[in-house]
């Protein structure tokens, strides 16, 4: 057989619309017969800084168009439309540049492809990191990165560094980039399954996909851009393709394979998986048709004894942006600057929500909630206590030491969240819910002590939580995952730290809310909205 080299991912075109940041920092120099694109490292810093700023406050036009299609679709449920409308409103607030679209402003990720004729003379990762650092210092973003000091001791880095930076070599005299900010919710919905040839038939693959879609849940803020990658020369190659496919980076791959092993999109299976997602009835968080906006299915070559399958999502905070450096200058993908144009003239019609006064004694609030079935839409008014992973661990340490649980954990509902920085003159930074499932392990014990009787967060929960709520008379309320900016602007009146201030965004806070939207997901009778959907 003759040697044949195949570009593994032959992207056929780039139809991205770019804006020019500057003509500075680049020049062309001769080195023998070669033209070398010399890039001042300050250009890398500028590009990363601008990319991280834009992607934190703006979204792609195509993503916003998908949200509007949900509102216009007669087959969408009221809950689908309610979520889509809230997400569009959120985009209209975030684009103003004060409140990021999501409070989890993510892990900064940079993927670069550097042409052989591009010269910077430095460690590019350092200057890209400096640009990322600048944005997180200057803007109202959140520091989410914790660094290990020992195996078990950690602290917040205070800068959102380190970033993940991967740079690849390629031919040419230009430098191209994909920047992402990946929140914990969507990152945690990345899965690798080590399968075999036995999966590769229509019946087995469809059954497998149906099972995994039902496991996907809503914790990562749907509607999703879902990526499914089948094959890969290694597990890590598979998952790298999942991440890029969910960011639409591979949209212009070929649509058929060849004997040299090129990656390709399978459009037939994309349509089939999209139909499976729609028929799951999970919907855009609270039941319906729109678990996913769209699906990308990528087929890769594999070792004969291995068939990795990867699945991942880009969530409602679809924070992906391309950049490039050429001899003409430094360019960044143009994101949508006017999200309001996608909003309908009138909001979708919904039944009136039930108003709940959170400032009543806890037994009275529980008795009021007990009157209503799961799926009831609520407006919450009054006091919430905000606590998430590390704060829950601290509360457990207090109980384990023989001391009583703090009274604030008994007297008020617990909102699982961690805010971004507060803009000047505002009560709160972006402050949407975090994934409920991470706190499942604490619920039974905390409720046995009279705490966590009402919990507010996003996503589905385990049967252990349903059982605990039935045993102790508790409730889990679901908040819309995604619209963190509009919650901060319209629904959060005040924020005060009440415990563990040293934990930064993980500190325990007391917040006052007005007309805060929520749904009853798990009640005191053993009913669970997501479990009902599964059946």
C-alpha cells in the first residue's frame, strides 16, 4: 500500500464573521525564502483579554435564533417557551457588560493552531494567560478555580487561573484560536463510555443513545448543543473532539468517511438523536420538546479492540468564540450585540404563578407548599440562605463535632449558588443556581437536624433526596438554570455574608428576593417531577 497522509479533521471552510481588533502587533519579515509572521506577544494578551470579555457577556446570533424558534414553535410547551424567553431576556441584560450571562464564568480554555511561519519568541501560554487574568480582574466575573496545596487542602486561586491552554502546530503563516469558558455544570455533563464493535449497529446504538440521553438530565442548563463522538484513536482524542463539536468548531467537516480515516459528521444520526432528545420529554428544564437545540454526531477511526464514545454539551451559556491572527491583523468572532431583536413583542402566555412568602416561619412555608402539586410555578419573596459545596461541607463538620446546626440553615430555604462579582451600584452580581445534585449527599442528615427543609437549585436529583423529603416533609424547588444576569437585575434585592467569609464566592450569604421564579420539583409526599418524566 502507498503512503497517504490524511488530515484527521479536514475542516472544509470557515464561515465565521470576524471583527478586526487591531493591525498592531503583527508584521511580516523575510527569513531566506520564507515570509515569517512575527507577532508581538502583547497581541496574544490583547486577543485573549478581548475574547474572554466578549464571550462572558455576549452570545452567538445563531444561538439566540435557536431560542426564538422555541418561542415560535407551536409544539413547544409553555415551560419550554418560558425558559427560552427568560434566556433571551438574560442575554439582553448581559450584553450591557455589567452582569455576565452566567454566574459561573467558567474555566478559561484556549485551543490554538499555530502556523509554522508564525513567530512570537515567547511561551504563548504565559501571554494568553495574562490576557485572561486581565479580564477576570477588571470585569464582574467569578473566580472559580481552586488550587491544591496538599491532596486534600485547597484554596481559591483568586484570579480564575490556571487556564487550560492547548497549542498545536500546523502549516501556514497564521494563528487560529477557539476560546471557551466552560462552567462546572456543563463540564460535569461530559461522559466517556468505553464500548466495543458490538455497539456499531442501528439497534444497539439507538438503545445506547436513548439510555444515555435519559441520564443526561437538566443540571447543565438546557437547551443544549449536544455532541456525540463515536470512535477515536484514544479516549482523550474522543473527548477533545466532543468539546470542539459542542462548540460548533467541527460544523464544516465532511459528511462522509474515507479509507484514510477522516473525521466526518453523520447527518442522519444527528437527526435521529435530535428526535430521541425531543421524545424524551425532558424539555428545556421543566418538561417539553427542547432538551437540545441541535445535535452534532462525529464519527472517528478507532483501534479494533476499542470503541470510545463521548458525549458532552454546550449549555444555555453557549460561551465559545473564535479568533485569529494573520498578516492583516488580529481578529475576533463577532458575537450578537443586539439580543433584544430576538425577543417577541409580547411574552409567552403562562398561568399565574403562586406567590410564596419566605419570611413566614418554616412550618408555615412548608404547609403552604404542601397544598400544591409538583410542576407548580412559584414566585418567591423574602429571605434565602445561599450555600453550596464547601459551605455544606463546613456545616457537616459542625454537626460531626457535636455542635448544633446553625439556626439560619433551619429558618430559611437554602439556595445553592455562588455569585459573580457585584457591579458598582448594584445589589448583586450574576447569581443563578448551581447544580443541585452535588449536595444530594447532605440532604438526609441535614433534614434530620431540621435544616435544608426547602432547597432551591437547578437540575434533577437522586432518589435519596426524594426519600428524605418524604420522610422529613421537605421540598426541592427548581430554578431556571442560565438566566443569572436577569435574576441579579430584577429579583435579588440585597446580599449579605453571614458565615465563612474566607470562602469567597463559596461563603454563606443571606439574600432578599422578590418574585424569584421557581417550580416545585420534589414534594413532601414522595413525588418527583423528573422521576415522573422518566416513567
